[in-house]
C-alpha cells in the first residue's frame, strides 16, 4: 500500500522535540522508579513480617494489627491466609519452604505436620530465652509442639474434642452424663431412642483423629517409636486397635449412624444435631459459639469428657490447635521471635478465643476476663481438663504417610471389621518402606 | 442404498520425494529459520520437564527428606506396576473415559444437529448449549457435588420417584454411585465441546449429497447413517480422540467431589497425590511417565485403529 510521504511527515513533530520528550520521559520514569524503590527499601518503614495463617473469622489478622501497633514501629505483621484443609496448608507451605522462599516469616502450623517441618529444618527451634517469656502451656500443647526434645513452635491455641449432647435426649435415654460414658453406651442410647451420634468419618485427617483417639483411649498407640522415621514401629494391630475397630464397626452398622457417615466432617454434623434426631456429637471447642444464635439448641446443649473406648479406662480426647513457627529462611528472625511473644501472649490467646471459639494453649490465656464472661465456667473447666488428658497424634515426620495409609484401609467406616487393624498395619509398613503405593 | 462419501480432489504430486526448485528450497530454509526460535523454546519448556521427570523417576526422593535420596533404578516402576492400586485406578480411568466419551458422542451429536438445523433463535440455542463448557471445571464439580449432596442436594428430592434413587441416597457413600456422580458432572461439562467439534464436521457435509439421497427416497435414518455420518467420519474421530485423551486425564471433578474416596481415584489423581500431597517426587515422577506413555498409547491406538486423518479433519486433504 502506498502511503503519501506528506501524511507521515506532516503529523510528526520536529525530530529534536521528539528526542527531548523521550529524554524527559525517561528521566521521569527513572525518578518515579527511584522513589518507589526507596519506599520499598529499609528506610521506607519497619520491616514487614509475613505470617501465613490458617483460615479463621479474622482473629489472627486482628492479632497481627494489635502486635504491629504494640511493636512501636519495630515491625509490621502482614497475614496471608492458607487453604482451609490442614493437608493443603502443609502442601502449600512445604513446597515454598523446600524452594527456600524467604518471604515466609511466621507460620500457623497444625500439630499434624509440625514434626515433619521440624525434621526438614523448615522451622527454627524456639530459643531458650524466648521460651522463658512464653506463657506456660498445657502439657498436651507442649508435647504437640516438641520434636527431638526441642520446642519447635510456640503453642498458640489448643483445640480439643468433647462429647457434646442434647440434655433432653440424654435424659430421655436415661444416661447419667455426670459420669464418664462409653462409645457403646451412647451408640446404644442413640439407636434405641431415634437419635444419632455425629463423628468425623470422611476420608481425611479428621477421621484419623477419631481413630487415634479411640486407640489411645484403649491404652494403645498407633506408632510407638515415632523418632525411628520410616522404621517406626506401627502398633495398629493390637488389642487397642481392635477395640477401636469394634467401636467404628458398631456405629457404622447402627441406626445411630448419620446417613452421610462416609463423608461426614466437623461441619456436616452440626445441622443434624440441631434437629429432633440430634443426640450426641464429638467435636471441637467451637461448638458452643456455633450454636450461640440458636437459643433452643444452646439451652439444651450439654458437654462432658470425650467417650471412653473401654469402660473404666479414661479417654484420651483428640488434640488439635496451632503453634507459631518461625521459618528458617526468614530474614528477620529476631523480630519474628518478638512477634511470636506478642502473638502468643495470654491476652491475645484469650481475645482470640473470644473472637473465634478456639481456646488458649495456656492457663494464663483462660484467665482472660472477657473469655470468662463469654463461656460458662464449667465449659472452660472441661476444655482445660480435656487438653490436659488429650492424646496427640504421633509426632513423626512421616505422619502424612501413616495418616494416608490409615485413611485408605479404614475408609469407609462401614468396611471396618476386626481384620482391619491387621491389614492396616501391614499396609502402613509397606508404604513406609516404599513397597506399596499410597 | 450404498454409503456415499465425498472423495478428496486429486493432486498432481507424484509418488516419492518431489524435486524442489531453487526458490522452494530457499523458502523452505527461510521457513526453518523463522520457526527455529519457537521450536527451541518449545523444546526447552516441554522437553526439560519431561527429561527431569524421567530422571527423578529413578530415585527414591521425598521433598521433605532430601537427605534420604537414593538411586533405585527402575524400582519405582516395579512397585507401581506390581501394585493393585495402580491397576484399580487405571481401570477407573478407562471406565470413566469409555462411558463419558460414548455418552458425550451421542448427546453431543444430537446437540450438533440441533445447532446445525435450528432456524429459530439459533444464537440463543447455541449459547445455551455451550454455557457448561464455559464454566470452570472446579466450579461445575462443586455445583454437582452440592446437587448430589445428601443434605441439601436437589437430585434426591427431584428424582426420588425413580426406583433406584432413595430419598436418603448417599451418592458419595459407595463406589458406583460416586462414579455415576463424577461421570454425570464430566458429561455435563464437556458435551458442548464434543458438539462443537461435531458441528464443524456436520457443516462440511455437502447438502447436495443429502438432498440427492432424499430425492432417491432415502429415509431420515438412511440419510444419517449412509450419507451424513460417513462424510463426517474424520471429524467424529478427531472429537473422540480429543475427548478420550482429555477424559483419560480426568482430575478436577474427582478432586472436588470425592478426593478419591470410595475407590474413585483416577490415574491423574493418584499421580497428584504422590507428587503433591505425599511429596514423593521419585514415585510420582514414575507415575507421570507411565501416565504420559498411556496417553501416547491411547492416541496411537485411536489414530491407527480408526485411521484418523488429522489433515483431512482440518480441511487440508
């Protein structure tokens, strides 16, 4: 196509002006970039500590804001929210940490993968001087935060499961809930009186939490020497393992089982519990605040110690919660520990419990006034007692393999029988030895 | 009535390699130089990860315990091929692939006919049919998970009058019900893609031949089986090939709807669990290599068995 020379030359400004404009433009860009870079640099404000948190109703973001204000300009905490599922939290953090991502400073870590992160040296052990400044945590919380005799995360909040029940139903069934009850008792009571027992039996970590509690409640352990790594001794095929299988088998084949048992989780059991069929559920501490707006259910809500697997043998309630870890790739570790002290302070633990229903990891946290006003004293007492009695999951870097192998062999609950512990044990060992696919 | 197929135009090329003129040779060389940068980039971004996966598959290597890394040769392949889980998941994948592609082919062809023939509200109809394909797979999987949910799904309440659907049917509580739900969501999502490919083939069928058959007294079914289908054979086979390969790699629906529970895991989901969740880079890489080989075999079988002519399907024949 022919373009007339006039049309090109006429519209163009004189060449000298164009060059001047380009030079001026370049200088302006450079000046702007320099300004931005200065703003991002160390002179532009306090260092930013990035805290990867598990999802919550905003409690950790509020703590980050309070600690930023309390630091008097020493640091600024910014939160990044991880996925809902604990396994996905592990995956996202581990992949970044394995790649040496230095943008992670603080992490809210689930006890299920604390040992794995500590063994991989993704987190820095809590220094002795910092430990002395942290509030004294419950024994269960300390155990779940320790790897190789070192405290590797600072206990922040402690979750524990209770047996929640409808008072009217227990009365109708003639159960004395002031005394410890067994799984057999509540399953029979629910089945005979048209009620259900809510548990977590989907194919996920929550199901293994239940299995672990049942095994520990019968005096056993899933793993007896977790420090041995892939050579750890698996003890699923034990009397305790068979007692646990009996409970699951009984519930799965009982009228007390909820219809969605094979896909049930902490959330799915909430709605049935609030209906006429609601009788019992085992669940975490958030249950009380969950029914806060449902006065009918709240007024009929009772709580007691987690059910016994074997009558007369004290139960070992499931333990959960969060510990705060400092990334080994963080560039601000001194400030990180200052932030950890602030985040885990008794007042922040107490306020976090008020905001989210996730309870403190220390007695000092439970002494928070607003918390004492928000919850009945007997419930707070039950939480503390349960945390003390809790049985944490085995602390091994290979927990995700062991947990996955248990899920594969114990799910669905309706397939569990007296032979499940033996087949499960063989499978777990083969998976750890790399002889079987998981 | 005999099958009527349009024959491609004869070309003048003689058998064997044709002699190139100087100009053609120069143009060829220029063409090669022009595509070389793109080829190099492609090789770097596709070949490197494949070679890396092949290399890693020879090791026992877990991301969180890098110190335990060790060479195991073909050991990972031996474990995988000797494991019943791998074969169970492969069977699941094949069942999903065959069932979904077969149903999509029939339903997709019906949709393609509607889109091709409809005279009223053609744009609206085409848009309505294509909407599911525009929805992100994860979103559609969530939607179908809610639809089949025992607690708040509509499937149980709408279809409980069917003898095999109980009002309290737990669709994710056993293998076959869960597989049905997964396949239903997959079919709903990708049938429009199949119908698009078939519509392209349908529009290539000469109306003259169809009319000639009609004049000869052929019924609607005879025109379909003897004229339309034979003339869009290449398009059908390409649609089957694309969808079969796609269906063999099914992942999203399973990850969202069951996460592999009730033995509904596919080969891709098994690979994902090994590499991403278990962080077993060695074992996971071996599975990736096997998955890649399986995809190659399927493509080869479909192309050879059904004699798919990709060039003809593109209208280059």
